């Protein structure tokens, strides 16, 4: 059952439409990420949910209550900003307690809730410190604690990890998810980082130019992208242009240098199509034993895997393979390339 609902929500500034007819239903306790490049409308969407930006058209409901025109301070939402927005003159304890004081919560209850929330984010030993005395990860946890302590109906996160270095960012992704699962707060996060969205979300909303292009669980979004944009924005993909030959339950696609078969649903003979093939779905085999051969133009060592660029009759293809005990092909060597037919995706 939907807990937070955006129904046909749009935001227009003059002649510019920033968010166009967005509809989204979020279940209670769900973690949903709004993912997309800069300028796609994801932050504006979050600000409309928060009440900081006025909705041009459409409605927003929270637990059956229309909050479209409700002031931000009456929505009962917790917000973590990209900059954290901590009060520099207040201790960690006082920063977290501030929201409760504004809500006139009794001193005794404030003490208990702040201590409980600081323990949740592992900061109980640092409650007396000031923001300037904390690391980036610790400041991020203070901001999260300050949002959680008011026990919000929905937690809104605006690029909460963007100011952290790569290693700490990865660590905080999983910690954030563990905290959210433990508390059970419905959460909406804005991010442009696909790995961040995929690793900690129940569902991902991909946005492009103010519109939603696909809403799915991370695994399905990655494995079954519905458009060229999604296949390349969410992970890496080889794009293969072709034309439908025969069509039926299975359709034959002419790629020029190669004929392949795909699911024929919705395909008509003669139609031009675009196929997506993920780099990690391609395997190296001896030359002449795969679907086609290629010459290694370049290879890059990425630690856990190798990324290859190969010159093939279909153009340049990317191949990703795990870093194992067997050294993969050298540059300028010829090799065969093979993949399962089910790995090919037809893009709309």
C-alpha cells in the first residue's frame, strides 16, 4: 500500500518545465532513490516533497493526507542536505536536540531520544564535540541523527554522501542502509551516483530531462534497461544497431557482420532496433570459436577486474572480466568473443 504518493506532479518556471507529470508511489519503510544526471529534475522533485518548492500541478499525499500546500515545518519530514547544514556553535548533542526543542519536547524525553539516536549512528562518545572537530563521515552521521531524532514520517536525503572521499563514501552507503533498515523510516534519496543508488535502494527512479524513464528494483533496472539512456547511464553497455529480419516468438536481427536472435515480442520485420550487451556478459574464447573475433586495442586493470576495448567487425566492444588466476589476453592479440543469446536486450 502506498504511503507517499506523487500524482502527475509538475514544476514549471516560466517556459521551462523542470519536472513533467511525475507519478510515484512509495510504500511505508521503502528506500527509493531518484537517479539521474545534473539538471534532470531530481532535486526539484525532492524539494517539492519537502515543501521548499511549490508544485505547479499535481498532488502529493502522505499517509492518505494531501500535503501539496502544507508548509514545510508541518509535514513532519526529516531532511539531510548535501552540505549537512550543522550549527557550528552547537555541540553534536545540541545539534541533534535542536529539532526536538523546536517541537517543545520535554527535556527528559529529549535527552533519551538524542542519546538513543546518537547510539544508532555510533556517535554517543562524541556528543560533546563541535562540528569542526569531526571528520566528514562523522558530520554526515550527525546530520542523519538530527533528521532521525524527530521520528519523521519520511526521510529525505539530498546527495548526502557527495562530500565524502571514495572509500568513506562506500562505507557510509552500507551504514546508511543498515540504519534505515533498523529504523524502518520511509526514505527518498537524490543522487547522481549510479553505484550508490543501486547498492542501497529497494527501487530506483531514473530521471531524464524532467521525466521518469524507468522505475525498477536495482537488479531489474540493470539487467532489463528500457532505453538507450538507461543502458549507458546505469552501468556500461555495448550498443549494437541492427534491423529485424524475420519476426515471431524469436526475431532475427541483422547487425551487418553478424546475425543474432532475440525475443521477438513487439518487433516487426524491417524495423531498425538497438540492442544492449553488458561488457561482463561477454567471455573470451579461442579465436574462431565465439560469435565473432576481435583484436585487443587496449586493456585497463581496475583491481577486481580488467576492462577491455576490442576492435571487431561490429565496431569497438567493451569486455569486462574478473581478475583471476589466468592472465587475460594481451594488447594486440586476437581472441574470440562469446555471449549467451539471453544477454542481448532490445532497447525502446
